[in-house]
């Protein structure tokens, strides 16, 4: 047996009581809050480093055209030559552009109605496809993405052919149907993405706690995917507002939307009224986006 | 005792060719803390989901207080579940989560508030009433889930591995709290777990399951000390298990003294058994590590029913309250031995790596497990 192994402590009359190991003495000197070392790998401290230059270039590329438009909306003359500051195009926009505001109202009505219908249908579709297991599930899923990947021209033409074949007069209603159709896949996609990370045991929990299937849907499932529903509806509104190609095919007399109207204005020569309209729209959308961002944040925080 | 008894009769459930439950029958008594214990995939969760109503058996019945509950949907059964991943409603506060079942029943506001506060107090969450589930720790989330499941005053509470997502220390504390809750409320608890120490520490009775079958039902003591099959012996606690053949069997003080030939140990050993065995019968022999004594010097032989082996310590594992030794016998078979350190002054890790030691156990401490032909 190893001799040095069992020498200490002596075993005859019980062992010696162990002495606690001496602790390392605490550090002395000035103590401040611990600072994380600066990350040397990814931060570019040079003023004219690559990333800063790229940032400026991208911002200029994105916003320069907008700034030009805003700038010329205050121009006195009609051409590209700067002659002096004037608000006359704004006066014309608000006082003498009835057709424009009619188109704006049309766009607005269609955007709101089609996005509401698309959100309801798309959300229910994705909940249904996640919730129930049935044979044609995958086919429906694939088919629902078709309007998203098909070129808009094809959708527009096919809708035009369809509406004329079933003799539905082109107008507000057909635009509404078309916009609802191309909005549903986006709603479906967004809500499905949210449902993918949805913990389905909370459905079982709700049923377990005494909720019927309907109560589970309205009190548990829909409230917990509300952020996705709201954001998909907002996306539908913007897509509907800006759509030109499909609307172009399915619109009829008296149902001109804003994009169609602006396009027709440009055909008869560029009017600075469009510039002033741009600023009004930019401001309106910015205010909307900022307030909605705050709203969405509170929803997101609550879930 | 409050609560209902649950009777599971001849239940089978298959998913395709996989038999999740194979002719399972269990009787759970009123007010019992009953555990379903087994490795993952043994069917314990399937059985729980069948009792809760999320799954239905291919054949068999489930009786709650003598009434068949299989035709009822989950919301009509007097059974509530605590889920493994908490399953809290993310959009509701702690209060609203717990109030959810009461709101469905349209209980008046004043009564509802009082009751929710009572149950939140029961699980010690008085300070977190208005928080959202995402702001809670794992242990707090599970408390909310427990309060929410109990507020409906179910007759049976089902717990599906409720502690498996928590760290070890918290798990111990919550387990004790669960046991207290069970004592306070007195309803039937059915607890699903794969952790044998959890099941042993709180259950009144345990059903050990494997591959869709119930292998043994009994108190923790019965399951640990007299396992019905070699699987139960290996799954519950640690053990040394060897195949053996009966050499002789003679009556010995109300029992039978059996001599076993164990090729792995290199010689025959003695063990007592309650039932007579036939000579030549193939059995399994099991001895728990803590029942083996380990000494540096050869022990004085007391009686002839002591089994003694000589070996070398291959691996000593000191863990504070005990030491575990892997002792290699002369024919290279490794025995697990556990020594408790009960007393500071005269015990301690005085056995070292590569020491020569003697391991011994009494015939009464070994146990014969019948081999089930499969």
C-alpha cells in the first residue's frame, strides 16, 4: 500500500477536525462599477469608416427623391426651375381638386373594407389550418400562397376576365373583391407565422379549465395572436392603398382610386399638385405609423 | 378524504403500429397522491391525457367516481391539469389567468376576486397579482398554473411532469409544497414523472410503467425494496443486478434461504426469499448499493449468511453526505457500493482509489427478481 497515503490525519482516536481553507483576501483599491470591455471586433470607430459611408449613401439614396419632391412642392412655377416660394399648389390641392379627393376617398374606403375582410378571413383560415387536421391541408396552404407569387398583371387580367364572364359590373365592388383576394395570403402568412410559435397546450389548458371550443377561440387564441392580426391588417391597408396594377384592370367608371388618378394626372403633364399631395401623404402616413408603432408596442408588451 | 377515485380499465391506445398503452388497468383511490412513473415514451402522459380528455383510448374505460367519463369533452370533466410547460395564457395577467375558469362560469365579481386572492395566497403569489406570465420565473409560472387548475375545485388534479423544467433545488422545494397542498386540499393527485426520486418522495402509491404496460403498483417502499421485475429494480434507484440460477432452496426462519449461482460474481451467494424457488430456475439477483458494506479490513464473519467479496476500488465518488465506490471484484465484475457519512468524527472518505477493500452483505439484503420472459 502507498505509504504516504494514510499518514495524516491519524485514525486511532477519530480524525483531527479540519481547518477551513483560508479564503483569498478580497481585492483592495478603488472599486467602481464593473465596465464591459468595448467590443473591438465589430465596432467601427473611424468617422469615415466603411459602415458609416454606406449608411449615409443608403439614406441619401432612399430619401433624396422625397426631399426633391417636397422641395419642388413649394416652387412658384410649374417647371423644374426654382422661381420662388409659394403655397399655391397647396391651395390648389385643397381647394380645386375635387376629383383627386374623390379618388382619395375611394382608395380609403376600399383599403379599410378590404383589409378588414381579408384580416378576418385570413386569420380564420390560418387558425383553422393549424387547429384542425384534415387531408387537403397542405394543398390549401400552397394554393393560398399563389396570389402572392403570381405576377400582378396576371392576377389583374384573370380577375377582369372573371368579372366580365360572370357579368359583375366593374367598379368599387370589383376593386374591393380584388384587393381582399390579394391581401388574404399576406394575412394568412403573418398570422400563421405567429401561430407557429403559439404554444398549443394553452388551447388544451383552456378546454381543461372549462372553456368550450368557441370560448377558447375568442378568449384565448385570438387575444394571444392579436399583434399579428393587427399588423397584418395594417399591411393590408397599405398594400391596398398603393396598389395600381390590379386596380387598373378591375376598376370601372367612377371608381378611380388615388394611384390611378395620380397616374392619369401625370399623363397630361406633371402637375406640382402631385408634389404637394406627396408631402401631405408623407406627413399623414408618418403620424399614423408612429402612433401605430406605439400601439403595437403596447400590444406586443402585453403578450 | 375529498376527491374522486379514478379507475382505468383495460385501456389500450395505439398510434399507428406504436402501442402507447397496452391493456392498462389502474385503480386510484380517493384523495391519493398517485404517481405514474416511467421513462419517456412509456405511455404515462398518454394515460394522463386520456383521463383529462385530450386523447381517447382505442379500447377500455375510464371511470371517475364510478361513472364513465370517456364520452365527456375535457371541459365537462371534474378534472384539471397542470401542464409541463405551464400553458399560461400569455395575454392575461396572473390574476386573470387564475380567474379564467371562474369568469367562464360567470361568478359574481366580489366572490371571484376573493376566491382568486385566496388561491394565489395558497401558492404564495400574493405579490405578483398584476404581472404578466412573461415577467415570472419558472417556479412562479408553475405556481400560477397550479392555482389556476385548483380554483375550479376539481375532484382530481392531473400533473404532467410539472417540475421537469425547473432547476434541481427549486424542484425539491416545489415538490414539498405540492405535497403540503395535497394534504391541505385533500383531492386526488395524479402525478406523471420520469424522475424516480420525485415519485418516491411524495407519492402514496406509484405505478411503474414501461413500453405501454404497468409493471408494478405499490407504495414507494414496496417499489424500492421489492421490485416486481428487473426493469423496476433498475429504474427505481440504483442497483446491482445479475442473472442467476437457483442452486438450492431451504426453509429458513419463516422464509427460504436460497443459494444462487451467479456467473458474474464468480461464486455462489446466499439470499433469502419469501417464496420457494425451484432448483435450476433462472432469476435475477439485485442488491442495492447502500446495503453493501465496504471495509478496508476483512470483517469478522457473523453468521453464515454473509456474502463476502474482495475487490479494488476503481472509482471513488465523494458527494458530501455519501461516497459511492465502483469496486472491481477479482473477476473484473464491477459492484456499486454506497457508504453514508453519518458521523463526522469516525466516518469519512478513508477509502481511496485503488485501495483493496472487502465488500459484504447479508443474505436478507439481497433480493430475487423473477425473470419475465419477453
